[in-house]
C-alpha cells in the first residue's frame, strides 16, 4: 500500500492580510521587480538570499561591538533581506509557479532561524542588554505562533498588525542603526539608557499587546463558529 503524502490531502491557501503603511507601494514595486527578474533566478534563490542576508545582519550587530561601522553594513543586509524575503512569493505568483505548502513552510522556518541570528546578534552587540534582545526574540516567536495557528484554524494569514509589518520593522531598524552611530544612549526619564533598550522594550510591549488582542479575537471567533448545541 502506498504511503500517503501531503499532495494527497486537499489544500486551500489562506487569505493573506497585508495592510501595513507601505503595503500598496511595496506590492507595486515587487510586481515591477518580478516582471524584470531574469528567468535564471527563481523563488528559491530569493528565499536563500533573504535568509542569508538576515543572518548576516545579525552578524553585523555582533561585529558592531568592536566596529560601529558594521551597523552600516547591517543596513545593506536588511535591504537584501527585504528583497529576497518579499520578492520570492511575488515572483512565484507572477510566473504562476506557486508551491503553497513548500513556500509557506520554507519561508517561515527560515524567518524563524533568521530571527534568532538577528536578535542574537543584537543581544551580544553591546547596544542592547541581552535580556531585552532575548525578550524581543521570545515576543516575535510567540506572535509568529499565533499567526501560524490562525492561518490553520481560520484560513487567514496575518502579515501585518496595526499597520506594521516586516518592511516597517526593517525600516525602523535601519533608522535605528544610523542613530546608534551618533546617539547609542539617550536620556529617558531623567537617566542615561541605551537607545535600543528603549526601542526593544517598546517592541516587546507592542508585540505582546498584539498577541493578546489577536488571541482573544480569534478565540472568541472560533468559539462562536463552533458553539456546541
């Protein structure tokens, strides 16, 4: 008897919800780029570019402990991470070469590993306390888990929360990197603190609030949809 495979099971792609500040402009840009991407380049190449670039951005944060100018190189890798991570799916859709199960899994397992490198690099950079860096990683992973569970249970894949998505986060990190070159510390509530400690704390609180609100909304929705007689 032949063992069943994932292709034997019906699969319905989840509705992608992307309502971030730059979503409309970003979509037009990505389609323009996809239409002009050489045929020898495929989605796997772009996924690999995004993954390696995110890991390298984390390495740049770690190297910034000894050479602050590594933060500039980190901005370059953040830009390359955006290109690879954002264009891979668009390229597949434009060319009608989609592999929804494969793409979803590979894209997000690489995002998870890349996030470990990125925030791990921040944690050892000296520009943020390790506890804050670890807190950002945990908050990101918890919010990601909520999004993946909602994708399975509700058929909706949330790419942005409250107008913020991955692209906005990259932009803020790039601006933060530039600010670190001149003002790694700021005065906050009457005391000198690390700039990225403040930003990281805000990020943890924001992701935590998004997690709680989304979890409550989705729990209530599922409860209503599956109320027992």
